[in-house]
C-alpha cells in the first residue's frame, strides 16, 4: 500500500436493504375453500370479470385482495409487491463527510488554496475528492492524484496551528509503515505527500512542493 486514505475514495457507494412483501398462501386458501363449500356461494371478491383470470392460474392461489380480506398467511411463491430501502444513517461515512464540509473552520490557507499553490509549483490535482478528516483529527481534507501520477496529495484543515501540529504527528503515526508518505504542518493546515515515482526528478519536485507549502 503506497497511499493514504486517498486511495480508498470512491465513495461509492451503497447496498440497500430490501424488504419484500408477498401475498397469497396455497394452504390457507385451500382451508378457506373447504370451509365455504357447504355455504352459499360467496360474492365476487373483485369487480374484474372471471374471463380476465388466466385459465392456468392455480385455484389455490387467491387474489391479493382475498388474502388481505381473509387474513391468510404470506406465500413465498407470490411475486414481490413492494420494496423499501432504509435511509442513510446520519453517522455513516456520507453523513460525516457532509458535516465536515459544512462545518469547516475559517482558516488560512484553505485546502483549495494549498492545492492551487502546489499547481503553481508544478503539480496539479485535476480531480479532487474529500476524504474523512476525522481520521487525523482534522476538520476537513481534500486531495487527489497529480496529473502525471507522480504523487498523491492531501491538504487538511484544522482549527488552529496547534491542532495541525498534533494532526501531523498523528497522521505520521497511523501510516508510519508507508515509507513513501510524509506529512508537514503549516499554520492551521497539513500537507501529506505520497511519492509514487522513485526517481531523482520526482524527488526534487517533491522538495519544491513542500517549500511552496511552507512559504504560504
């Protein structure tokens, strides 16, 4: 693994819990038929003409309206009649990202300003994505891969400089096993760089990016 939480982004996504309701029970319908055989014929259960019922339809499977009226048990053979998906939990990943974006502190430089400075220094991040800042006790994080694939960059915002310094140390500790990754703090922000190309030119450019960040 060569990158930080940047490589885990594609939020993508979501499995939905589906609740399936089915109607009609052969066993209970048969009992209903037997119990009503000695009584007078019941009134039609629906206004639909009998000719509209397929001839191959089993007589032991009453219409949905019959099952609801007689209280018959659901049948696993009947088709699904409705689907219901639960709401996304407010404390889930999407909800937490939304709250971080909404509650960003008003600090300088912002994550966008950091990435803009790095672009002027020679590396642009064309596709930027938010990552979970709480992982490093940050208020907000934004980053992505550089256009040439040489780096993965992440700029995070904190409430103040002291929090940024503590966040930098925590970030280094959490991903200490990723030897191609390093983190710097400046003012109320941090910059994490994962060097994905191992050559002298990329190493020199990395130093240039760090210098540009620290000069903001």
